[in-house]
């Protein structure tokens, strides 16, 4: 069967209610898929997105359509609504809640069109299960996910998101060709605060390529070799979506570049994104210029 897309992002579309530290609360369309797919769109790759949301909110997908992303909406009774509060100047400290959500994906939600790479870009444990992941893997795609899709566990009563260990973490990781975490998730899952040691543990569970982000940069461990790139952002007003953007940029650049080059590209792109609220809306040239500036 012909491959129509290079990378297909899968996850909920949502509304993000964000309260910055010492800032004013605002609500805007968001999600890991939106941030990831918009970052990927500038790379020149063929990008698709499969998103669960209420049909009445279809218009919030228009920025992706305008960016040339092939969008596959999956109707749900609700559109996910998340709440993000930054209680301190530490950008890695957040209080999260999922006010409502669009429910789990099933293999029947996936389009007939094929992609080489499928990335599960969830924002909580209410999107993907092992049955869905195994079916995707059996279809022959290269599969990746962000472990926030499992670490972020929604309290059924308060809807607060708690960060907890994942009993099936090794089973999940063994299904993946690439996996992304942030420093908080990595320590929670492995018990290690050192990025390199945490990445080595995750890789030992069966995934050859591991990315971990933290406030100052991103580490990649690829087939036993570590790489690290610092971020060059001049502000953190666009902190929300940092990891989603980093991994999407890395994944697309990695298709035809070596790990070090792909990581440099991802660090430059997400640095630009963090200087402006919302998903990345720059160009490939913007990213290449930031890479050159950062190398000086």
C-alpha cells in the first residue's frame, strides 16, 4: 500500500486554560498534536493529524489545515479542556487538570491512508491503551509516543492530573521505536534525576531512541550514544508545548539526518517557539538561522 504521509500525529485536540506565573490567565486551542504537527509542518515533510474532538469545534483545526497538514477529525461527545497553572518561576513546575476529555482512541479511528511514522501525542492517560498501540505496531508503522500520555493520570472525581508511575511502562516502551519524556517524567519512571542514567534505563526497556527535555535543553540517547543540545530561548512565554514541539521537530528532521543534526534542529526550533505563546508558526529558514546563531 502506498505511503501518503511521512508522519501522522494522533491525539486529542483541546482548549488550554493557561495561567502563567505572575501572569494573566488565557484560553486558547492547544494540545500535543497541535504543537507537534505545526512544528512538523515547516520541515517539508508530509504531515497528517488524527484528532478526537466534538464536531462543533471543527474550526479550531483550521490553523493546521492552513499549514498544509492533512487533518482527520474523529467525532467525540466532548472536546478536551485542560487547565495549566504555573505556580512558580520554575517552568517545569505545573499544576494540571483535565476538566473534560474526548475519550480513548480505537484502531477504527485511524484513516485508511498510511504513514511511515505514527506519533501518539497525548496529554493524559485518557487517550491510548495497549490494545490500540499493539494494533498500530502490527500495521507496520514506526511507532513513538510521549510518556506524558501515561504518566499524567486523571483523578476520576477531582479531574486533577497526578504524575504517577506506570505499571506497564516496560511493555509500552518495548513497542516503540522512539520515546519522549521530560525530566519530571523520567525521574518518576526510573528513579534517576540524571538525564543520561534515566535515558539508559528507558532504553533498556526496549526502545533504541530516547529523548528527555528539561528547562535548559534536550538529551537524546540513540543506540547507546548520548547527545545534548542547549535551548537558546530568550523568554519562556511559550513554555506550554515545549516537549511536544521538541520531539516533533526531532522526529521529522531525523527521517533524513543523523541524531546530532536532528537534535540541533529540534533545540533551535523549540527555542523560537518558547519565545511566543502558542504553536510554532515560523519557517524552516528561521530555524536554520537560529541553528547558525547558536553555533557561534
